[in-house]
């Protein structure tokens, strides 16, 4: 599963991993330096245990971080198809990978591959979190939080002892006047306390979210699919059964085990009674059809630059209310046609309808999707689109 040396190097030559490694090393080095003055390991058994525990947590944080990045989430084979052709009707197709998406697999536009049991794309490891590396990623979060909690304690205690060193010397308590702070050591100590507290808060919140997801055996994407499924069923007083929740202990075993090898094959999953391998994928297909039925067609009447901060071209209000997502913005010209599926007060999300010439000269199966300012477009009300929407609703009924 590990990547080649050149691939690993490219994976880490990115702002995310370089920043994360820098934070880990900065906190580790400064904590060990301050601890060597405050509670040296060679003076007592408790001091030795304290320093050993911190080194173990720091090393575990680095190890799990590297493994989560290098092993990756596990990618579905290109042109993948189910073993039985009749099962293809229950699956979504991926135009980029030129195959079908296996159950629990989703296409990542940043990795440009279909990811097995994709949870999310993490910029800090410059890779997706999924089937193969979910355990390493969660262990990295846990070790980082515990290590930074201990670092915060050591650095704060050392800073206190250093600031009151003169007081201890004045009253003859020389055993406590061991921490000496210079200008740089004081600044770096305060800086790394801030880093450690920031890690505890932000990474701790992410760890809690990941642990909840593991115990319920659902990824962030599946959580969103399930929420939409419950909303759809509420209209018909039906109950949606999530197929992969096997109970907390079995859910935990799906991610963590002694061999560190991910459970299952990545294409078939154990499900609860009353469900099958394609329960969730059929729900996804139905949601896609409803999404197409809700689609509105817009024509562009003002040039769209594709900028994330279109202050000069679109004004202050548009810039101050961007969609809170990392999804792309698209560049559009006057006269372009866009099929819009999501709406915000000042922004729209849609896919550009390519002309015949654009299809001929563009990359194979390339789709131009993204956000653009609402004030640059006018909705079209044409009979052909209304007919298409009614056909979509008929497909939804057949799927359900």
C-alpha cells in the first residue's frame, strides 16, 4: 500500500503536511527543552516517566501522521465493475474513472480517483481519509491531543517557574529556581503554549467527531446522505434504515484491529438484517434523480471571473457572503448556459452546459462545476426543462 519514494516526497511537499510536521516538531523540541530544566528525567523516577510518556506520545503522533498520509485511503480500481452485471443498475457511474462506484466509494476531485469508504479529503496529510488509513488518522488525532495536553502542562509549569525564579532565589528555595528564561526562550515558550492549546481545541473537536463517526460506522459523506434520506422519508412517513451500523463494538472493529490491516475487501460490507449491499447506493440514486428534478437552468448575462474574492467585479456584498465550502468557482462568459442545483442568497452552484465545440476540445468526460455569483445569471423558463424534470420524478418513483 505504501507509495514509492518519489510519490511520498511529492505527498509531503505541500503546505498541509509541512505545516503539521512543523507544529509537531516545534512543540516537541520546546517541551523537551523546558522539561529538562523544570522536571529532568535523571533526577527522579516520576520525572523519567513524565518525559518518557511525552516522547512516546510525540513519536506516536508523528508515526501515525506519516502512515495516514503514505498509506492513503485505498483507491478503487480504474474501470471497476461489480462481479455480477445485473448489479450495475444499483450503482453510480464515475465518468472520470470510467467505471462504477462500489458501495461506500466516492470520487475525490482533488485526488482524481474513486476513494473506498471516503470520509473527507484532509489537507494536513495531503490525502483522503478512508478505508485503509482511517485507523491511523484517528490514532494520530488522539496522540496529538494527549501529547499537546501534556505539553501544555509542562510548558505552563516551566513558564511559571521561570517567571518567579528571582523570587525563589530571594527566599533561598534554590531547588525550585531551575528554569532560566531568556528573551527567545520566553517568546518560544509562550508561542508553543498557544500552539498546543490550539491543537487541543481544534484537533480534539475533530477527534471527537471521528470517534462518533467510527462508533456509528458512517463517514461524513454517509452522514449527509442519511440525513437527506430521513428528510425524504419524513414526507411519506417511512423509516430509513442505515445498513452499516452493526453495533458499537463491531463498528469499532471495522477500523481498529491488532494487525492494522483494514477490515473487509473495500467493495463488500457487512450489513444489518433487512438491508443488502445496495441499500445505500439505491438511496443515492434516488437522491440524484430528485436533485436533477430540482435543477433550474440559467443563462449568464455578466462575465464571471471565477475568482474566490470577486470584489472589483461583483461588489462588497457578494464577497462578504461566500458559500462556506472548498468547492471550486467557475469562469463563465456571457451567453453560457448553467444547470443550477444549489442556491445561496448571493451565489449559485451548477454545471456548465458544454457546446459541441467545447466537448470536442475539452478533456474527456470533463465537467465544469462550481459556484458563481447569482447576480450574473438569469433563470430560463423553458418547456423542455419542465418536461425533463417530470421525467426525473418518474425515475425516482421507479427507484423507490
